[in-house]
């Protein structure tokens, strides 16, 4: 205590003397700075993850703003999915100073050189679009010259897949095009999108000759405009909005593209921030457990300070100052590390982003990280720190210190409340949903309470049913679970929660991947043909059967829009409805079918299914149950439809549960037979091909005979999905690594700091003759019991959480693999034991008297 020779005793001995408090905090920390840094190191990675994510989010918003013009490629884009009426076409032709037109649709293309076929997104373009940014090609001149002749630009992934070269030809519909260049990037295109739907550009002037533009074809019409400098595009679009709505035209400006693009990446940044927050929560556990043990070690020092005249409030502030100081250092280091990680994030997420991200330093993100780190350091350290107020001078004579009961110290209730409030508030900022926030916060504290209850139950059972018949070493290791200064509660909660978070992230990753993995069993279709015209339906089915392939399903599809819900149109709903999903339902186009019976993937939840409409009777449709709830409709409500220009009223007769995981055509809305037969429509056929060779022959036969028909080879889709999921999995694993490493740091620091609880016991055992081997066995047994209980409880909690997420959130089955669970359990147990034994090395390698002196 020679270092603590400054007494606060003055004329006002109980007053707050800031200078003295700072000096005492500095002096007292001299021997403990490395340990204090270990305590706070658990939040460094959490802060780093959040600073990196916040920096990425701010840079993404800035780059979307700066690159919005090149994302859109024009000042104004008008879009529709049907041919524009003459009156509306006249309006469109009078807009802008420069105009371009594009027609986009999905189609099969054929590579004569290799005989390969592939479903692509064809864009037939005229004019000088894009006006901002550019279509990047090799050679560079091809982006302009391809419009002047019968040539095409082909996505680089297709060129590689079919080993095509510039100068080769492709067949689109009934017309062949020479490949003028390799398409490297189009405006607004991402690496993700190019893997799913590779783009092929052709001149618009040749579209009619391909034979792909006919009645019933699913074509999107885009009109691009450039205006002179200084023209208020937003004002012009707003003025024309009523005319656009009347003609069923959608429009987008640079400003709306900024908003839409930013909104589309909100979920991504919120997900990433939530993963970072999980890492931070693990760090919070480390802070609370570490400070708890640190304060217990300081009981004698605090008691002596009280004897010298320091008040309980002064003692409290001495250690609070230490926590604030080391918390600031840890948060600053985390913020700096996060700034470095931010340089990597754009590369990790490049395939998912439509803009080029500039990895600049975000001082706002750094400030947020440091402030957040300080708040966490203080908040989660307060719980053990408030006990300092209850240490009296008499503790210099007592052998132990009993913490004040929660019920006798209302300040602890306040701290608990603030912690819950913090977790809830931060979660809500990331999720923007009260329901999800309640579930997340409730889940975290349920896990905490379960683990705490398990720890107390273990201590009670160990004391109540002590195995007195066991050998001495086993009894010693077991007794350490409930003896004074035991570590059971701290280690079970910290290791258990760390294990629960880590394994939940692992299971959720598996759920996400499994939920999009398609079945490849022999009785499931693996080839989908669509855009089949009504007069082609029988011929396509006959061709399929002639190649000994089954016609598993053949259904008609009609495009329509909902124009009114219970007599209220979009304008009425926007005025007084809080249901944004209902408003969006009136803005989207639906693809529906009609039939007289339900499929085996559908089940009526409410109401009755009507398979056929009798003449003069009301039309009863069936709507998918979850979607009905989302848009706020029920059985008996009236819907008004626009079936490609023809109005149609119907009543919701039933709601259905649909198994969306089945490989077949499923629909949100189903009409009965006898209503839509005369509407413009196309048909879809599902079949199953036994091999890649048969698939190639079948696709070639269909493309040669029916060039307008598009096909999806689910085998190819699975390979593309594998590639996409690999990228998604890498992103998930990259972010989960912050939580996993933080969990390991918490585990290591929790076990490392626990050695100070066992020093005296180990020294006493050595003093009375215990061998090095015996002490190691006792220590290993204690940590094995703790690690096994904590890891087992954490894994069980994560299984429950993952099951709930799979069933209620992802609506899929949850079938975890046992091998990773067993390996994780063994890993956590082994780490706990190894670190515990490593802690004992310093005690065992030195004489007992030297260890005791160093601790006094």
C-alpha cells in the first residue's frame, strides 16, 4: 500500500476532490494496467465491426449520391410492361432534349459454334443511352458501334461459359447477330445480377425480325431522357404523374433512384450492424465479468482507503475513472481497427453493389464508435462497481466480502434497467421493428437468465449432493464449483452466452443456405419452359413427350394489376392508410393462374375454394394467407383488377397456405376456371431431364423449333446459386468472424482473469504438499465441469433460437448436423481447460512464498 499514501483527509474529507481521485486512479492502476486492458479488449472487435459498418454505410450513401446519374444513365426513365397506347406514346415522344428507347425481356440465346443455349436478359436498345456513365465493353468502341449494324454485346460470363470470341455469332429468336464486343458492365449492374441474368444488348431496329415481340410476350418498355442543364426534372415528373398513372406508366428520376438504391441496401447494412452488435454484446459480457472479478480483488485496497478516510463515493469514482480511461483507449483502438477493416469491406461486398465504393475515413463513424465504447464500458462495469459503495473499513479484518442483495440495493435495479434499455434501443435502431426488437432483446435476456439459473443450480446441486466417495482430486475439482470465490456464475454465463451467439450464427448461416437450395431428387422437375403461346401449348407438350420426358405441370399465366381494395384505390389508401404493403399491392403487377382444383402444395386456411364460376355468379378468388395478412385483406373483401385493360371485380373466397419450397408454379392469387381463358396469357411447362446431355439436346430442339420460348435449367440455376451462396456465405462468415473471435477473446479473458481467484488455493495446496500434477488435475477438472456445462447450455439455447428462426421467420425446416455441434462442444471444453491450465503455469513454476508476496 506504499503507492496509496495520499489521504483524502482534509477539512472536507468527504467532498469530491477531482484531482485527488484522478491521481489515486492513476497510481492504483500501475500494477493492473495490463489486466485492465485485457478486461476491455473484449469490446475492441465489436467497436471495430460497428465502425467499419458505419463507415461503409456512410460511404455507400455518399457514393450512391455521387454516382446516381451513372446508375440511372439518364435524367428520367419511364417504364411499362405493355405496349404504350398512341396517346401516351405521343406524350413520351415530346419529352426531353435527347431520347433513347429500350425493350428488355428474358429469352434463350443459341451459340452455333458450341451448340450451347442459355437464358439471358436481352436488351434491345436505340439512341445514345446511357447519357451518364457508360456501357463498358472490350473493345471499348463496341458500346457505340453495335447499334449501327446487326451485332450484339454479350456478357463476359457468357463468353467464358461458352468459350465464345468477338466475331462469333449468337442466335436470338429467329435472327443471328455477330458478337461485336464483350460486355463488362452495364449501368446499375452488379456482379450478383450478371451471374443470375447475364445481359445481351442488340439494336432495337432488329427486334421485330427476331420474332420475340408478339402478343403475350413479357417485354418491359423503357424510355430514357436527357434534359438540358438547370431543368427541374422532379417538378416535370410530378406534373406528368397523373398522365403517367392513367397510362399505367412508372417513372424514375435520379433523386428517386438515390432513394430506392439507398433503401435497397438498408437491410444489408442493418444486418451487418446487427452482426457487429452481437460481437459487441459478447464484449459487454467480457467487460462485466472481468470488472466483477477485478473489483473483488480490490476489496482489501478499497477497505484500506476507507480506513484512511476515503468515502464510499470516492472509492467508487476512483475505479470508475479507471474504467473510463481504459474504455476510451479500447474504444479508440477499436475505431482505428474498424477504419482499417472498412478498406476491406468494399472488396468483400463488391459483387452485391451497383456503385464503386470509395473507402474514405468517416470521422462520424469513428466518433460513434468511441462514444458507444465508452457507454458500454461504463454501463456494463457499473453492475460490479456499485458494490464498491458497500465495502467498509472492517473488510480489512474480514476474510471475505458478501455482495449486497439485489433487493437491498435499488441502484442495481437501475443499472439492470439501463442495460436492458440500451440493448433494446440499439437493437431497435438496427431492426426498425418493435416486434423483432422485443424478440431479440427477450431472447438475449432469456439466455442470460437460463445460464445464470443453471450456474446457481449447479452450485446448489454440487453442495447438496457432494460426491464424497470420489477420489480426493475429483472432490477438490468438484468442490471448487461452489467454494468461496468460485467462478461458476461468471464463467457459465460468459462462456455460455458466447457459445450460444457463435453457434446461432453458424446455424442461421446453414438455414439461409438450405432455404434456397433446390431439391434435385428424381421425382422433382428440373426444367421450366415459359413464354409458351396458347397456340404452341400442345406442340411443346408433344415435343417434350417425343423425347421421353414427362410433362409434370402445364399452367396458364395471366398478368394483371389490383386497382382497388374494397372500393379504395391507391390515392385513397395513400391518404389515410398506414399499411404500406397494401399501397404497394396496387403498384405491382401480379402473375396469376386459373384452374378448377388446388395443387398438392396448397391448403385452404379459411373460406371455401370455388373451382369454377357459373354464369352470372360472383367470382371468388383464393389468396395466399401470409400475403393477405400483409396487405390487410380477408375472406369476403372485394378486389378490382385491371386485366391488361379490361376491368374485373372479384371477392376473396378463401385464403391458402402455400409450400413455396416445392419446385413448381405457385401463385399469390388463383382464379377459378371460366374467367380468364380469353385474356392475353402465356403458359409454363415443367419437366424433368435425367442428364446434362439430354438437357442440352432438349434445349436445342426447343430453341430451334420455338425460338420465342425461354427455359430455365434448374441444374444450371443450382450451379449459379452455389456460386452466389459461396459469395454470400463468405460475407456472412466474414462478419460472423468478429463475433466468433470476440467470443474466443471473452472466453480467454474470462478464464485468464479467473486465475487470480485460484492463486491462494493453489499456493496453499502446494504448501501442504500437493504435487504439480495433482494441482493440474484439480484445475483441469474444475474447468472441464465449467466448460462442459456452459458449452452444452449455450448450444442447446442456440438450437432453440435457430429452430424458432427457421420455423417462424424463414418458414423452413431446421435439421442441424450433429458433427459440427459435437466439434463445437469439444472445442469450447478443450479451450476452457487448456487456458485454465495455462493460467496455473506461473503459479506452479515459482515457490509458494514468492507467489504470496507478489500478491500482497
